[in-house]
C-alpha cells in the first residue's frame, strides 16, 4: 500500500499543526493547508526535521475556487488525497446582541462553508480512489452552547449535522466521516479569547473534571484514531475531547 | 504506535469468548497483562488464557458473577495475588433477554439489571480506590446501541445499560481529579457467527450505512484507543461503533 496522504486545513498553527505532526509521525504524507503561508512552511519544516513528508499549500477555505487550486496542487504533488481533516476555524467572542452581521458571515464562512468547500473538492477524489477518511473539527460549543459564541456554535452545530448526512451519503464509497468536538483548548484562538476575558481560563479549569485545558495533542489523538484502520466501522459520530467538561 | 499498555494490568470481563476474547487478546498483543474474567465458560476461558500466554504476557483467570459484590471483591484478591494492582478495566460482560416487556414475568428482569447495571457499580466500587491511590486508571463499559436508541426487544438490558452510562458520567466527574477516565463504547450489531437468513440480513443491513455488520476488529480499535494515552483527555463520553446505524448528539 502506498503512503496515505492527508489534507489538513488551518495547519499553519495550533491544533492543525499538532494534528499534522501526529499524522506525519504515523508515516502519512501531510498537505499543510493554510491561508498563513509562513505558518504553513514552519509546520512543514517541523515535520521534515523529524524525517517525514509534508508540503505547504495556500488555501483559503472560504473560497471554493481557491480550495480547488489548493487541491489540484496537492494532487499534482502527491497524486491523491486519502484523509481530510477540516480543522480551520475562527471565532470572535462577544454577546450575540452586540455582534455585527459582517462578523456572523465571517464566522460561518470559515467554520461551516469552509468545510463544505473542502468536502466538495476532495470527496470526489476519495470516491474515485475507493478510500477516504474525513474528520471534521466541531466544538463542544455546538453540543452544549457557549455564551459569547452564538454564531460559532451555530456554525459548528452545522458541521455536526453536515457530518452525519455526508457520512450516510459517503458510506457506499467506503468513506468514513466523523467529528471531533474539542472542549476549551490551549490554542492560539483560545489565547486570543482569554486575553479579552480575564479569569476565563481559571474558571474553566475549575469546571473541567481534569482541571486543565486541552492541549492540541489531546485533540490530535482522537483525530489519529478516526483516520486509522481501527475506526473503519465508525461513521457519523461526534466525539467530545473535553476533559469531561461535557458529557452527552 | 506505542499505546503504552506494556506491563499494565487490564481486567477484561466476559473475556472467555467472542468480543471479550478479541479485546483481551488485542490488549495482550500490546503487552498488557490480562485478568481474564468469566462466569460459566471455563473451557473457553482456559483456551483464551492459553492464547494470551503464548503472546508473552501474564494472565490470571478469575471466575465470578459481576452481580455479586462478594464475587467481585474475591476477584480483586485473586488478581492482586497473581498480577498486582489493576490499572484499567474493560467491562464487556453483560446479560440480555431478547423479548418484549409484556412477555416478562414480574421479577424476571432482575438478572439483567443486576449484571448490566449493578455489575458496573460493583467493579467501580471495588477496583477504583486503588486507581485513585495511584492517580491513574481507565474504566470502559461496553453497551449496545439499544441503550441509546431504544429497542422493543432489549427493553430491560437497554434501560440497565443506559443507567450504567449515566453512572459513569457522574463517576467520571468524581474521579477526574485522580486522572481516571471513564467512557462508554456503544456497539451496533456485531457479527459473532449468528446465523441470519439472507432476507433477514438484508433487512438488517438496510439500516447500516456501511452495509456490513461489525466485527471484533472494529471493537478492538476503539478499546485500545480508550485504554491508551491518546485518549487521556476524554472522559464521561459515549461513542458508538455501529457502521453509522445511529448518529446521536
């Protein structure tokens, strides 16, 4: 069997970088897709330093044409895509009634439409190959709500519902589609939010049974399971990785 | 991938045959020592123990009825003598009758609740204090998707297992501070050599997007994941391994 190839969005930093590193450590070639090329190149360097393969591609998930170019470039380089990890995400935390429609649109475009765009471009390649694993990063905000994240939670709720239907449509092609729902995680996004909301980290650590935020490696472990052969019979599911903060 | 199970002691209940045997064997292949529980299937338990020993790990056979707290406490003593402290538990044992509610005689449901619900309490109450002392541990309970979605012919075992799921959520909040993870694996229909006629099988598979029944390997994967350090931040969760038959939450 030739080496598997994974396309990871938002892989230029934080969680996406960690997921890329973990997949690369399992001898998977990684396409580090990001809008931030400097970050993407850094991820590629880290992976190559450990003797594994990766390339960086410019990918704005909100733009279907741009995603198509990124996917075409990936296939030119690696010949196929076996694994898609829809990780790119963004949020601005503020009360819904204070938020502006332009921000709603940005949140929905990145978090929900972005996953639709990559799925639209990459699933046909997987169907053609008769193999595919898709892991969509959702959020516990989608499962239980999160104050200040109304639109984000709606977009991520859309991701979970989209995952279920795509899992059904793709099952006949032997493509598994699942969701990982992180709880509060120690990522650049959370750091940005934490800076604006004093005491948030401490309050969350008190509420989480494991008394700490998630590290990116915690989330990457769940992604690694879903893309493994061991998870062949698992599809349409959502797994919270939350230190027990939510239990659904 | 190193799962970190080498030298760990894992109690697998209902491990004499079927899924339990497959789980115990896969843990042993990763270097884990096995406390192999059975209740009545002694011959099969011995066979499984032989297979496991050949993998170069230690195995202790423990007989007992999980419905009895005395039996579970005796199991602990037996395991400790042979293997030391139990680090993790996979509770695969269960008991279910397949019939509708009104076909039960009053009281005929007790055994299902005793095994599927109280059995989990007995295991946790007996083994978890040691895990708390050593500040680590994993408890995985296996249920059927009937407990999540309902099934008119698995009405009692489904209710008992749903109770066990709720118990594990609360327990995981209690023991999270001791770095102990408690999770539930919910299975769809697993092929264990049942003889379905072709028409029945076709009818069943219509409900399964992945168009096949589950197999032992499907269960082994999720169990190894939940026993490994890869899942250290996952607790109180329920994950279905069911070919997509149900998609909840």
